[in-house]
C-alpha cells in the first residue's frame, strides 16, 4: 500500500513497533496494521502522531472494526483503554 511521505517517515521512526515485518516491507503495511501496532506497542507520542497523521475518527473506526470480530490482535488492556478513550474523544 502506498502511503504519503509523512506516514512512511513515521513508520521508519517507529520501526521497532513492527518487529515481525521484514525491514524492506514495512512501508507496504496496511493502515490497519499500522493502527494495530501503534495502539498495541506505541507510546503516547506515537499514538498522538498517528492521530495527527490518520485522524482520530479514522483510527477509532479501524479500532472498532478490528475488535468487532471473534478474534482480535488488540491486547485486552489496550482494548479496554481505547474503548473508553474513543468513546470520549472520537464521537
């Protein structure tokens, strides 16, 4: 997937969050993988930057879609926190 240069730079700066992806494939990740990794493994700064780049509403929509299935890769504590956070800040 093609991202804009700001998102590609963000991925490079936070490369360790995508530890399971080969280095040469990191700029090809989907926005869904980006959201999942940053919410699960990122810090406040990287989450804020994700919101700035993608938009909090879009991140919330992706998050809710990811947790809506029978199986989710979002950690239990992360899921709980962002359910509360997005309910307050992304409505």
